[in-house]
C-alpha cells in the first residue's frame, strides 16, 4: 500500500500526558511565577486561580471543596482511600488496570476486611445494579486502559449511606459528571486539558468533608495524605495552600488550559470536541473491516481513551504474544513516519491500539491518521504473511 500523502499536524495521540491544546507554545507560560514561593501572594493567587477556574468550567457546587494535591491522580485517589476508607464496608469496582490497582491497595495494603470486589473484563462493566450503596463505593468513571466508561450517574442513589469515591482522571472536562452523585472526585492535569504531569485534583462533597472530621482511620497517615488537623479540615489545602511544593510552571500551564476551555465556551464545548472525535473514529471503524472496539457496547464506549482491537482473521488466530507483536509493529511503523506517537494498547490490556480523542485533539488530525493506520496494518500483515 502506498504511503498516504497527508500527515496529521499534531501526531500526539498519547493517553497521558496528552496533546497540548491547539496552538500551544512555550510563550503561553511566560507569566509563570518562576523562582517565587508558592506561599507568596503571587503563588497562592495562581493556585487559587486554578481552583476557581476549575469550579467554573466544571460547574462544581459552591459547597464542594477543591484541592490541588501531590502525585497526580494516583496521589489524589490514594489520599482519599487512606483518609476515608474503613469507616464502613466498601464495594470496589474494577474493569481495567487502574481500577485493579485500587482494589489491590484496598485489600492488600489497607487490608480492609469488609471489602467486596465487583470485577469485569476489559471492554465491559460490572453489574452496576448489584452495587451496595450502604457501603462506600470506589470506581473509575472512565477506564483509561479499557476505553469503557459508566454511561451516567443514574445507578448511584441520592439517598446512599456510603461515600462514592470516583477516579475521573480521563473523564473530567470530557464527560458530564453528576456532582450530586459524587462525594470524592479525582483527576490529573495531564489528561483532557493537556496539562503537565505531577499534580492531582481532589474534590470533596460536604458528606466527604464530614467523614474526614468524624472518622479517624486505624492506620497512621503519612503527612502527604493528611487533610485534617486536630479534628478539623485543613482548609488551606482547598484555597491553594498545597501540602507540598508545586511546580509553578505546571500551575501556569494548568491556568492556560483552563483559559482555553473558557474561550471555547466551557464544559459543553469540551465534551462536544471529544464526542466529535469519537464519532470520527466510529465512522472510520465502520468502514474498516479489520478494526473494532474493545468496548463493543457503544453506550459505555469512552470518548477520550479509545481502545481498538484488530479483528482480521489472520491476526485473531495468533496467540496473545504474537497479537501484541503485530500491534507493536504497526505502532513502530507509525512512530518511524512521525504520524502517531504512543498509541499501543496499555501493557496490561488486550493487544491493540489506544488513541486519545480528548478535547485537545483536532478531528482533522484523526482524519489524517486513519489512512496511515490502514497503511501500517497492511505493512504489518504483509510481514506476517511473509513470515508464514
């Protein structure tokens, strides 16, 4: 197959860190408070700006607390788990790699006795109707490594007794989050808005804040996880007074991403961009016989981390190792041509391709990528036939 003539303007389709916003340059960071203390008036003002812009774009209720915490989304989830779990039983929902990680930490690290795991394989969801909301419930909104999202928050009751703890790292800013159904929500800057890695966001409902001040875990809490002191919330965390020293360069980049989101029209515009990208991939897949979705059910298919499988009979007949080698050959060819970077399936996921389709990705770049995917598939299949 002849190489396509058109190339994507931006070849960054990684699922994290994700593509920068269209038009981004280093000039966007010229006002960063470099060399200044994050505790200075300027530093705290910039951190507070991130919090307030976040509240505005995501329409987070005024009585919910928003904090900037260390160690990306992982740090935010771990902070919530170590600080809140153990007060009652917990249902742990898992259908991909990161959800599996939270299960491991809850069961093997925190050693929670009253813990129930509801698990599904890659491409599916566990039975949401069987979740016990008398327990706390820990889940990912969007499975970054499986391309599967919960369709909505209708399965979460308003009169729940437990807390809902939601890892929304590849969902926030691309999917509508029902704040009245979420007590703890986390994400990182490096996903939908294309920010730099390092920092996480932690959003607490009034119910979660109450738990923090009325429950003391049985285990010691490292300083980096502590959200209370003397039985009271450390309110400064939710005003830009971060627990550890943040990168003011990353903070400036987060402000830039949020300002871009505002310039588009806010959350609805961001969602529309991601959904448009998913629709473009779906249209291409519909006319391309060798490719399919890991999430076969369209109702639960992610519009950010789109996970694809190769359906060609010559490939499906291979063992898992050979399938992985086939997709890696495609990925290597695309990287060599500088038309797509970092689109191999996650290491724990079934072999295939994973294409980020969040709001910072232009649909035109995806359209330019599709012929290259077809070329890379043809090249890999020709090599497979030659080897046979």
